[in-house]
């Protein structure tokens, strides 16, 4: 069974500084995908970044980058130059890579609440 | 292009009442799913469907029914609501695109309170 662990219930960062949110995962599959979502206080799930298990380079999307260490089974999210609007809940999630029902099922971690201080 | 539309956004039910959360997508995605989110937890899969007429259980299916008569719609039914079903519900749709890329789209969520 797949499992996602986010060990930081809460994190604080000063505006304009970088912050790393930790995520480790457990799977026996060779093909899988890793996601990060942002959930602001309004409640919607906002997709941030995706990393496939066979992707050789770390994914980047603007100020977001994913530090993918396959051997350690970690997929940490790095937010550079934090902004006040980054204050939100952040979830790491994983899906299997094979086509079929399992490909579409996401397993989520419990999340990290990020607070950006001015 | 509306994406994934969930209704209602907010609902208060009395214990024992029944209701249906609606989910519709206009992207012709083959796969749809329902998740619930409880305080201090990430989303957990309730039921999912890999195509019209095909549904299966996820991690927390008890107390919920689903059906998929069309590609576009995937309603979630609570037959006899219980306070333990107070939660935020998310519908998602997705498609196959190999092992790369984000292919999962979430609705905006439905806040359900059972009193």
C-alpha cells in the first residue's frame, strides 16, 4: 500500500525567505507520480507541481521546485521568496503510474500548515 | 469550459436524512472520484469510477453510494446521514496521459454538516 508522510504539522517562514516542506513516501511500484497541492483558507485544492518517478530532473514551476530524491523516497517542496499569500495548508500526494483505476487514485499526506510572517 | 462542478457548496443535514452531492465535468475525462477531508487529515478516497457504468470502493466507502450512468456525472449519495459524515467533500476527474504530467482536476469542494 502507498503511504505519504508529512512530518511538519506547521511551519513558519519570514516573507521573502525560502522554505522547504518535507514529504516522504512509501511504495513498491517503480512507476508513480508525486504531487503537491496548496489549500488556502477558502478551501479549494490548487495544484502546484508534479514529479514523475522516471523524470530525471527535479520539477520546477515558478517559485516552486520539487527536490526529488528517489533513493531516499523523498519529494520535498521548496518555495523560494515566500509571499504572504503563500500562507496555506500544503499537501503531498502520490498516485501509481500504471493505467487503470489505481493510476487515478491519490494518496495524501496529512499536510503542513505554512505561515508566512511579514 | 467549467471543469469540475460540485453542488451544493454548503449543506446542513439532520441525522438520518438522505442527500446527493452532485459532480459534473465537461472535459470528457474517463475517471472520476470522490474524496473526503476531515480536520488534521489529507483527502481520503471514498469511491471512484473508471468509466460509465463502472464504480469501485476507495478507502472509506461506508455510508456512501455512487453510480456513473454518463461520462459527465458522478453523484455521491448519503442514504442515512450520520454526524461522522460531517466533512468537506471533493470531486475529481482525470484522464490517462502516461506516467507524466498532472491530469487530475478537483472541484471546489462541498461543505457538509450533519447535526
